[in-house]
C-alpha cells in the first residue's frame, strides 16, 4: 500500500466520522423543534420549520461537520481511486449507530449490528463493481439528462406520497430515500457539468452547462428538505444508512444509463451490482425495523391498542346473550 492510498483511507475514515457526527447533531436539532413526548414518526417538517433550523446552533454545527466531511472526502479522492475511497465512507453507518447509542443511552442489539453489516457489505460490493467496470468518455446530449431529471422528480413525488402513509418504522427510511435520490442525481449532474467543461470544451455560459447546474441546485435544495424530514420522523442512523446506500446507487445508475459509462459492462458485473444493491437495501430495511426506537414505538402502539380495547369493553360490557 502506497503512502497516498493510506493517507486517503485515513482521511476518509475521519470524513465518515464527521458526516455521522453532523447527521446526529442535525437530527437532534430537528427534533428539538417538535414535542419531545410526541411519536417521532408523526413529525412533519414545514418550510417554516426548515428555515427555523438555521437559528439552532446544534443544527448549524452539524451542517458544518457535514461540509467538512464532504471536503475531506473530495480531498481523499485526489490521492486515491474512487474504488478505494468510496467504500470507506460507509463507515458513517456504524459510526452513527455508536454515537447515537452513547447520546440516547440505548443498547445496540445484535439485530442492529447485523443490519449494519449487511448494509456495509452491500454498498462496498456495489461500489467495487461500479468502479471497476464503469467507464465512459463520450459527450451526452441534453435530452437524456433532462428526461432523467423529470423521471427522478416523478419517482420522488411517488415515494413522498407513500412516505406520508407508510408504517411508522418505514417513514424515516422513505423520506431519507427521497432526499438521497435527489442527492444522487445532483452528484450525477455535477459530473455531467464538469465533463462538459473539462472534456468537451463547453463554456461556463453555454445553455447546457447552465441548465445542468440549475437542475443540480434544485436537486440539492429538494434533497435537503427531504433529509430533514427523515431526521424529524426517525433516528439519524436510519437516515445515514439510507443516504449512504441510495445516494451512490442513483449517481452510479445515472452514470451507467445517461452518461454511457456502462456501455462496455457485461452481464455478470450488472448482475453483481443488482445483487449487492439489493443486499444493501435489505440491510437498511432491517435497520429501520430493528432499531430500538422503532421497536419501542411498536410496543407503545400495541400497549395503547390493548388499553383502548380494555376501556371499550368496560364501557360496553357484553350482554348475557353474548357471554
């Protein structure tokens, strides 16, 4: 292992810790705007609530840590290939689990660690396949880029509809998936815009470059709102796990399908990406279902249903015929 690669790995470990720490702080900041005794899955952040977050020091500190982590990640990519750096970033998931357990003083169960391990294995496998086999240098017309933006907006609108009606344990995961989908597309659009200037000699004032940047900024704006909804409706670890899974998937798929980076990819690498992607998603679902907060909320809901049924039976006792 060369010094540059070792340095890049060490930087990405630090970057993943900063991202996890920032996510925990932002989650605490978001939840501080809601009733602490309310059920988390019922929380919904409004635009006014989103703007009020900029007045909360804890949330702003979290935002700063996230930006620092992103800066370290970009710097690490200058020292080592993405196939080396990207998988290390998934360490944000176990970091967030450990940090949250210390802050909230809850025990991390074996089921939660299993979910984390499954998620990490899936994302690492997906990253290895995508980084080894995805290649592309051709210029892409604007039409497929615009179509991908419209498709993602429609998909995210559908996911948002289901997020408002999902089971309590799945709400944070779905809101975070919407935000991560926007983030992933924004990363792909950033890559497209950079390629237009660096590889295909477009000017910064060309309409295709400006349109790509405008769509990228729109994706980042929508993504921020949806991610905060994820923080509001569930534990930060679920949002971190969903983001580190969905974000790279969408970015890689944009590269493969829209930017033509998958033109030389064969059947087996594609199958490997599909399998490892499914494994990572399954890990996030397990994390959402088996997280202590989700288990506690299910137990509380069950106890409330039993109490309501008992109260109803006392108010309306069965008739002698029914007995």
